[in-house]
C-alpha cells in the first residue's frame, strides 16, 4: 500500500510509511498479490504497445507487472512522492534490466507529461486519498480517448475465518480499526464503482479475488497479516486500538498458525477488488 502523500486523508500522514522494513514488507506482499493484479490488468485490457501511467508506484511492483504486459514496444511511467520508494524502484528496475520503465517523483494528478497515456493504473492508492473522486478526475486528464483507467483496492471487511480462528480475526480487526482511525478508507475496493461514477467515468467493470487457505498446508495469509500488524504496531498503540502486549508481535504469526491449525480453520484474506473503465 502506498499514497500520494499530499492528498492523504486529513488527521495523519501516510500511516504505513516508506521505511526499509515497510519496503521489504511490500516486496513480500507483492509475491502473493501480484498474480491477482496481473489477472485484473489482463482483464482490463493492458496489452503490448501501450503507454501506461502507474500511480503511487512505491517500490515498483505494479509498474513491473505492467512493463511485462506492454512489452518492449510499450512504456510505463511510474510515479510516487516518496524519494525512498522511488530509489528502491529504480534499483530494482536496473537489476531487472528493464528498459521500458521510468520513474518520476511527484503527484501525477498535478504533473505534466509530454503525451497522453493509453492506460492509468494503481494499486492500494485511492484508499489513502482525502478525495479519491478528485484524484480520479485529475488523472483522467492524462488519458487519451479510448484509454483504460484501472485501480486495484482492498476491502478489509472480507477478512475472516471458519471455523473461527480468534487471534487472526482479532488481528484483522485491529488492522482495520487502525487504518480507519488514520483516515484510510478500509472498504475502498467495494466503493470503487461509486467513486468511478462520481468522477464522471463510465461505469467500471469489476472483479474480486482473495487469498484463501487451509493453514495445515498454507499459512501465507497469516504471515501477510502478521507482517502488516508489525508495520502498524506503534500506530495501534498510539491510537488506542491495541497495546503491544495484546498484539505480541514476536509470537503473533506462530500463535495464529497454531490456533488455526488446531481448529482446522480456513483463512480468508481481505477482498482484492479490481475496477476499470474504458474512456
């Protein structure tokens, strides 16, 4: 998750930050979420030869996905307001010898570009904006007629377990509440349809996926939640959501895994929602 910092919702700055620890967490998260985003992007019509604007690139994961889809004849311009995130993105692009991706620092809704884009995309960006409708309107100014506007956002209310795994369910609630109190829209995925309409865009097509696993052979969703709780731990305590002792970060993942394994629980992650309009 990342933000266009100046447009972050009022009351607190972008809560996840851009520390080395957080950038490492994003890289781990991308391993599991990238396949979902790739399917969304393909369904949205990202094809070879396109010129793509990636909004809130962070460490570059979505830009790299788009670069693979548009190929050597295409181009991806990644944008973010964090110099630290962009430094990581550029280093990773160099390591991959990607020639069709460039990164620029700034707010793309306010930046100028030499020509319009065939697609404007972003992941986990609108949930951190004060006015996501206005952000979409601003971004649409960079799109040529017939282009695609696509966003992948979560709905954290999707996270649950059955039979109940109380520690996982409680941790998911702590994360939702911490993000909500920070000003983030924790149900942005489900709100994408109304946000696109309010921005004057055509009614979007939508898809939903989630990570789902029986913990006996796949504990990945639990590790993702534990890692995010680690990033948010200080904020949880500061905002009065949970104390460090209640969270117990050092053993959180192990406790969730042990509990869910003992009860034979199936773990559902947050909803992953993709929405796209063709202008």
